[in-house]
C-alpha cells in the first residue's frame, strides 16, 4: 500500500494571539488553547480553497495561565479546559463559564468518558473521578498513583494512564490499578482511544492494541521509524507524529502493515487527539502561531489508486468504509478486477471465489474467462456486469494450467446450475399456487409487468443469485451454463461424470453439444444427449453405427464408446429402447428391426423386462414382422406381468395357439389321453416365460439407468445365455396345445363360438368339445366325447364340471342351509343325460346301443362313483333288460347301498325333527307357567310409574310394563 496518498497536507492561517498549547476538534470547527490563556474557535471559510485562511468565530480569554488541554463534551455541548487554575466547563459556542471542577487546581492531565459522563483528572500523584450531573461535577472516587501521569485515555470502564515507566489501568469502581505494559527506554508514553473498547499505547517505536481487559489483542503491532510524540486515528488510518515525519498506516487487522504515506514536517510537537467531522487531523508546533492540517483524500480516489497498483486486498478493505449505496458498486467492480488479476497469476480457485463474492452472483464472469468452452454467439445475448475492457489483457490458460483452471471452474458452474434449478422449481410451485387463486384482471397483470417485484416464497439463495430476472433470461442462462459444463467436463479426464451428466435432464445446446462430442469421439455421451433431448431417432442411429458399423464414423470412438462395438452396443440400444414410451412408436418401429435381427432375445427382453413397458398393441406388429416366433412368448409374459389385459389379448393368444395346434395335429398323438382339465389346476404361466422374465429383469437391472451396460461376469453371462436360449426356444406342440386347452376352459375373455368356427370339421375333436361346453352345448360336447372319442374319463370330467356349476348356481339362489338332496339330484341330471347319449342306438334297427362287457363295466364304475349325485331309480329304468347283472354289479351294489343310506338318513332326520318338536312344546309350557311377583314398588320400565292395579305385560326378561304403555311402544315401532 506504499505510495498511496491518504491525506493532503495544508496549513491553517488565522489571527492567533499567542503560541498554541492545546487543540481539539469540534464538528467542523477547531478549538485552540493559547499560552496566554486565550480560547479560540476557528471555522473554515466557506467557498475558500483548501489552504485558505480560517475565520475566528469566538475568542475569549479564560485566564492568565496557559490552557494545557481541551476536550469536548458533545452532549451539552461544552468544552473542558485544563490549566494550572484547574478544570473548567465552558458552553459552546459562546464560551460562557458553566462550572469549575472542584479540587483540580494544578492538575496535570484529564480524560473525558462521553458514554458515561465521567471525568478522570490526574493531579500530581492522585487520580480523581467526577460524574457530570446537570451542570456540576460530583466526585465519585479517588486513588493514589505511583507517579505523575503523562498520558490518559479511556478503555471501556477503565482509564489507561501512561507513566514514565509503564502503563496502568485504573478502575473507578474498584479503585484498582492494573499494569498493562512497559513504556520502554524512551519514557514517552502515548495513549489513544480506538472506536470500541480498545486503545493504542506506544512502546518505543511500536504501537500495541490493548483490549478492555488490559491484554494485548491478537492483531499485529504497528512499527514506526521512531518513537511517536502523538498518535491520532482517522478513518481506517493511524497517523503518528514523530520528530520530523508524519507517518500514516492502515490499522485494519486484514491490511498489510506497510507505510501508507510519509509527510515531512518541521518541529511538530502537538496534535489534536480527535478529528473533526471530515476526518481532518490537526498538528501544531509549540513555538509558532500556525496549524498543520491533514485532509483525507476521498475514499473512492484511494480505492481507485490502490486498484491501479494491483493492491486489491487493501482496496477491498478500504471500500468497506464507503457509503452503502457506493460500497456495493465499487466492491463488485473491485472483485471482478481482482479475480481477473488472480487468474493471470494462476490462482484460479481464489479468482473464482472473488467472482462469487459479488452482490449479484452470475455465471457470466467465470464463463468469460474461458472462451474455449463458452459459445460466443450465446454469450453475446447477455450483458456483462462490467465493461469488456476489463478483459483486454487477459489470456486463457493453456496446457496443464488450462486443465487445472477447468477443474476449479466445474464446481462453480455446478453451483450456478443448482441455483437456476432451484429458481425453476420455485417458479413451478408459484404457478401451481397461482392456478388455485381467482384470475386477476388484465389491468393488474399489466401493472405487475410494469413494476416487477420479488414474489413471496422465493428462497434467499434465489434472491441473492438473481434479482427477479425474467424466466426467458434464466432459460437462456441455463442453456449457456449446461453447454459450458459439457465442454469443460470434456476437457478433463474421463471418469464417467460427463456420461452421467448428459443422461440426466439438462439444458445443453444440442448443436454445440453434438459438435463437441462428435469431434471428441464420445458417441456414448452423444447418444445419451440425444436421449435426454428427445432426439431418439438420432440416438438409436448413432448406437447402430458404433456397434455395427464403426468404420463409417468420422472420428474413432473414444471413452465409453470404445467398448460398445458388437453385442455391447446392441445391449446399449436395447437399454435405449427400454426407456421409450408409446409416443415414440415410429422410432421403435424404425430401429427395433436391426436389434431383433442381430439379437432377438435381447430385444424381446426389453419389451418384457423394461420398467415402462410398451403396449402389446405396438409391440406385436413389430414382432410379427421381424421375429414372429417370439410373439407367443412375449404375449404370455405381458399377460403374466399384468401389462396386457386378458380381455384384449386372450383372443389373440388363442388364435396363435390354434394355428400351431392345427399345423402340428399329427404330432400331438391321442388327445383323449392328455391330462384332464381338472388336473391342470387353472391358468399357468409357462416355465420358459418365467425363466426368461427373471433373466430379463436381472439383466436390465444390472445395466443401471444409463446407455452403457455394466460389465458382466463371464461365467454368469454364459449361464444366463443358456437359460435365455432355452426360454426362447420354440415351444413343443404338446405344450402349446395344453396351454390352448387352459385358455379355452379358464378364460372368460374369448368367444367360444368364434373360435369353434375356425376349427375345420373333424379336427381337434377334444378342443371342439371343450368349446361346445363353453358355448352351452353340453349335449353336443357329450356326443363328441362318447361317440367320436369314446373317452369316459373326459366325459366324467365334463359331467363333474357341469354338476359343480349347477350346484354353485343353486347355492347362490338358495342359502346353503336350505340346500336339499333334491337339489343335488336336479344338478345330477347331467349324468342321466350322459347315460342316455351313451346308450343311444347308432342305427335305427335297434332300440339301444350294444355295449361290450368292458364298456358296461367302466360305465357301471362311473355310475357307482356318482351314485350320490344321481337318481338311482331313474338309472335302473334306463338300463336294458338283457344286461348281465355281474357286469353292472358295482353300480347295483352301490345304488342299493345308497338307497338304504338315504332311507336311514331320512329316518334319522324325522326323529330329530320329532325331538325338536317336543323340546319346543316343553319350552312353551314352561313360559306359560311362569310366576310374576307384582308389588306396590314395581314400576313400569317404559313410563317409570308405579304399576298399581293396572293391567300389566311381562317381558321374558322379567321386566313389567303397563298394557297401555306396551301398546303405545308397539305402535311407535310399527
């Protein structure tokens, strides 16, 4: 800070009668005490030059003795004068005597505490404290001193006294003396008060800062060329008077301790301990009738001078003393210039921190320092907060220094990005709240646009970073920042951070980002950028080139793209496709084909295992075109996951299975020997679908959320490939037919008549029977089973299903409590129908069908098993007379046993009903024989009045009521 002019020097001339013994500042005026006892008030002449004469506004002779010391009591206002005659108080500006402080004759020193209205007076080896009360001084306390005090100044609640050998603190409350420090060999004590509860004391050529507790403060001491005679504080500076110099230093704890300014003077021995309202410092020689004045240079000029010398720290420290409206503007400019200077010196972190400490933080300044990553066409859309001339001599770093600077820049840009995102979120929340409010008038909207204000609910971060700038401006700023982040990250070592950045929502300019990434060969990041911006057709095309045709790329792949050749790139495309939605149908149709051709299993896993699965109505046409063999597996998986509605796609699935069954009917074998429908246990998911879905979910989950999948263990990958291949193998004909039977029986979403019409005559007879059963043509289905297939097991299953269905309907119409054996017999008519059809003659020459003994035996066993469900007597009537008893013996025995059991059961039921009847009669007789004791204390439980001799009604709970009350209660309830 050396060489900066902090003060101008001039001399004050005026009509001064004698040499000056003391002086003190009061407002803009100067109070003088002369050797002949004259008291003068000098005032600067208005409109005169700096070194012009001062005008004496009042001159009064206070006595014949010299006025050794003057202090000002601002609250009255009044002047305290010290001479050999004592301490006196004179009003200002008339200089009229107000009072004389008692017992102060021949006092050598005084010190006034304006905050407490306490005066300390040192007379020889005694110190007396006085309290100003009204216009009189009242003695508070006194204490003895070890020596004659030569200097004094208040430090908090105590006064610091300077003796020849040391400094001591004197407390008026406790009358204690506390040693502070030694004076040194010079034996010339100097004490000066600082703003706050601090003082300065001189020890030889060093000035120490002392706190209210008498201990040195941590700030460094100030050294002078020689021991000072006096020290004065003016603004941020300490001015010391030595034998031949006036030295000026900045006493701030953060400022450097270099000499700010040196002024050569002659024989100055006296100084005013205070400054006037302008901060002027006054000195006077003892033998001349003149005054030397130091006038502070305006702080703004000092700040500019320091900035021109590249002393930005001192300039910033000094700018804090400027008025608030000027300080912010000056400090902002200084921090920009300081940041540019630090960048030129290679201190990039500190330089960026200076930009961040401006009152309005903006990413424009950091971006201006890096033209290589900032699109100039975009930067020209913004107005910089400082002139362009500030950057004329700046050159962007290169080489290793450039990478170091970029590493320092990235956290700053990310911080600005977070603030912009916070403001965008707050805008969205504000819009939601505004949408709930009544619509304001058009005039109010225009008034708000003309007078924009700070909206309620904005965070302090948002307010400090932007001063209610428009949303369009913030949107453009977000594009600039994100584009710069992309280019800056591209210049650093590849750690995957850039890929992670572009995969998330961002505002990168697509043209700039596309150019930068393509020129660097970072195609994985380019595909992710296309994905985040919705350019899915370009993203899939770049993945196709990287994985299948890398030679067609102008720049060889680098970074993550180097690992995407071949199947890894296909899996990247698969991962990309898995994130698309129904709005991107055209993209899926254009690019799913090459993925299906290269790795159909991988593509199918996307459609099945993705988090957001596409509608089967979109995927099925693609599969039918490029991989029709996988349509069944895909549709089954979608139905199992719940992503396909059964009512929409069960019919499609049945059509596919039906085509396979008709094509492979010769490979199915005897259909009537298949497991029964009851044994299948309802709708099942094929095992290959389960295996494939598990592997798909595992692979897609392991791939993370990015474009590039993670590396896989080779052994695990081989095992999964085997499982996936087996899962995607074409299903065997029998498996397809079993699944078709399940759908026909269990699904409520197919049209049996329509499906039946698709089956040619004589084909898939068992399936036709099942469809007839679903259509309600049970008799026709029985004819197919009995006459065409001759399969009693299938007939039995059909009859059981019909029987159970009828039983459920009966239970829905009647409660299970009232279900009877007759209901069971009615439901069992299906077995009678089966018997009639089975015995129906095949030609008109006979009345009944001729059955072999084996057929009669199987039929008898079936009827015996169902004997509890059928009318046995009716069955006996249907049997032909010539049938051998031994053949149908199982049914005859079972039927007779069933009839006996039914008769016995009916007898038991009759006896139970008889017992219940007797029990009810007994309870009725017991109720009729009940005794009721009616006394005069019994009351009606309805009206709570005494029963008396009225007719009463007795309730089963022993309560009594008047008969009239009982009737009223019954009527009200009815």
